[in-house]
């Protein structure tokens, strides 16, 4: 994560009690965000549910977005790690390799917590510097992994000449982001992860058709 994505750091002398309080705040926040949605939850709600004082929560995380950033950081880190695993041994066909990377970048069980994901998908939250930082990191590493995959195919002479892997990686990310937002908001009749997955992979296959040499 970039520095803008990180929660307010703990002091080096963090005690076990402080660690437990932080964990209670994160657990309570995740439960509240999942049940009610990020925008609907107030810091006072988190303090009440966690049993940690409001002042202490602010001293640990700085803001509600600092809490959300702390919750998202390990999730995106696991995505990045899964993507690197795919890149180390990608499927032989380009469209299958792209599909595998899309699956590596999913939010695991968090796909089911649509209210929790509001902060990561609704443009109104992008003005928040910390959440915007998470978005930037998310886009950066996903595009970088798609670019690495495409460059690998290009180095093997398996992409058609004249294709720009930078532009291709950008398009693959935008396609993923559009379907993710449709899933979270329920647009385009996409109400389940599986429905979103089917449409995303179908449209990706259409988009990449002709990229790979026969």
C-alpha cells in the first residue's frame, strides 16, 4: 500500500491491550459497514458497538476512512499476492490467463457484503483522500499485473504486432471496474457475483479476441 492508504500508525510501544482495542474497533466497523453501509455508519456507532471511546478511535485511525483503509489493506494485499501466483504460471491461452487474473482480483467473501463495499465503489466517496488512495493502489497493481501478463505473451511472440500493452491493461481494468460497480449497485440486472462473473468473462473474451496470434 502507498502511504496514503495506510491507517494512522501505532506507536512502537503498542501494548497488548491497545492491540485488542484496535481489533475490537475493526471488528465492530466491519460488522456495521456490512449491515448498514459505509456512508450510513457514524463514528459514534462504531464507538458504541466496539466499547472503545470515540477519542481513542480517532487517535488510532484518524477518521472513518482510516478504519475502512485498515480493513481493505489486507484484502487488497491478498489480491496482489494471488495475482503474482497467476503471473508465475499463467494459463497457456491469453483469454484464460486474463480470466484467471480477474478471479485473483476478486474480493473473496467480501463480494457478498455489498454494503461493506459501498465505500470502494460509489464515486461520492472518491473525494476522501484515504479511500482515493486505496483506489489508486488497487488500479495501479491490477493494471501492472495485466501489463506483466501481456508483456509475457508479447515477449513470446504471441501477441499481434502493433498492440500497446499499456492501453490493453487499462482497458482490462476498466472492464473489471465497470462490472464490479454494476454488481455492487445492482445496475444492468447484475444482482449476484456469479451473474457478474459470467458477463465479465464473456465481454472480456469478446474484447481480447484477435489480440493473440493464432
